[in-house]
């Protein structure tokens, strides 16, 4: 809702100033193929509600997913018409610096603020979503701030942000940071080779999901023990259960947002009793697998097309934006592979806002307010 309000006011300011007209000119330069992909990505989940369990809940989830994605698209369109003021990046970096400082202080001091505000039990996992959001926005905001323009703010946010991520309880954020670091090093290889490699990796991850659970069951026991802090054994059982569901609905899926109801879906009776109870968890903690479970191969095709489009967009970006874009793409993919529901509004808002920030370029001293 916060992102939607921001997009509304930014768009309203551009319309009021005349930078954007309410006609087809607002879509000038947008390829027809992209519009078709967006329409299919919005329409097919809505259509799939007709065979999903709990379509009313699914409709709410559809709105929760579409709203932040649409809001980020409006921000991109508005910023294309007139760049935001220079202070916006500084203000956003400052807000993230405060957030990271508060979280780090809470972790180190035993959550004094949380205990002051509530008498409920507190734990570090309560900040997991915030830490993941900080990680996704960190690189785009650092590029927006610029080391040469704001060195103190740049270094402060970098050090405090990384410290918060490393000390937080979010194993998914740590995995994302590790992948981001590897992608940063890889980004210095000629982009054509990097693009080919990442295309194979990402498309391979998407299309292996019906067999993902079985593949993870064959991991060496030493790897499983080393990752027990992230509940690896439970996740493997969860992935096995939901991977088995895809074998029964391989093309169209079980319907959008049906994962929370999978425990009472008729297909549950056909799942191995050793894993059947995991269907009641709510979602597979793997966005790629959730797409397969709910939208089938049709959803996998749409997701593959989205990945290819993002990589194509990065091909024509300046080197610094391309590097950070690759880091953001792989970070989001790593986190999506092991954590969180695919359609949660906060998650889509964080990813799509990071993507929107990557469309910004250095602005003149007196941009349109």
C-alpha cells in the first residue's frame, strides 16, 4: 500500500505538470510483445482461479501481487517522463541507513524496542522480511547515491547494511548476499558469456522444479547438516511434497494461490504419506516451484519469458546498471528459490521497486519536482 500511494502521487504530479498525457503517448517506446507478456501474466492467474480451491482467497492474493507490480510500473513510466529530484536517492539511502541501524541495535541489545512495544515473545526472525528488503534495495540505492557524490553516505549504508544482513537470522538473505557477491565478480567477464550462463542457470532452475524435491533428497548428508540452521531437512520434505503435486497437474496447475489449501486438495491423497503433512505448510518456500504447482507449465513459460526479457533489457544498460541489475536478478532468484511465498505483496513490492530504481539515470541539477 505504501508503494501504491507513492506511485499514485508521483504519477499525479507528472500529469498535473503536463509531463504525462492521459493518452497512448504514455506507452510510447513500449514493445507490443512486452504488453502481451504483461497481459498474459496478469490474466492467466486470474483465469486459473476458476479451477482453484478457495477462489475468493486467491482473488485477494492476485490483487496483493498485482498492486505493487503495477505501482512500480507507474513509477517507471513517471520517471521516464520526468526524473525525480536528486535528493530522493539521498533520502531513501538515509531511511535505509536508519532501518539497518535500528535492526542491528535490536539484534545486538536483545530487542529492547520490541520488548518495550509488546509483551509477546520476540525473536530475530521478526526482522527477516525487512532484512531481505534491505538486501534487494541495497545495490540499486548505492548506485543511485554514488560513491563520488556522497562517499560518507555510500560507505555508511554499505557497511551498516552488510553488517545487518550478516548478523540477522535470515538465512535466505545470507544466501542472497553470497550469490550477489559471486555475481558481482562474474559481471567483469564479457557480458555475452555471463548472459548465456545466467540464462542457462535460471531457465534450468525453472524447468527442473517438477524434479526439484527428488534432486534435493540426493544432496550429500554433510551439506544437509551444514545448512540445518535454515531448516534444510524440513525444506527438502516440503519441496518433495509439492514437486509431487506438479506431476498430477503438469500443464495448467492447481490454480492460482491454491498452495495454502493444498492440504485439503484432492491431490493430497495421491502424495506419499511420508511427505503429505508438508502440504499443510501453506506454500513450498520456493517461488519457482509454487509457479509450477499453481500455474503449471503455462506459468513456467511466462516466467521464462520474463527472465529472458529482463536479461535483454540489461543488455542495453550502462555497465554499472547492468552489473547491479544482474546482482539484483540473481539475489532475488536465490531468495525466491528457498524462501517466502511467491505472491506475497511485500516481496513483489521489494523486487519491483528495486527494478524501478535501476531505470533511473543521473539527473540534472534542477530536475522537475
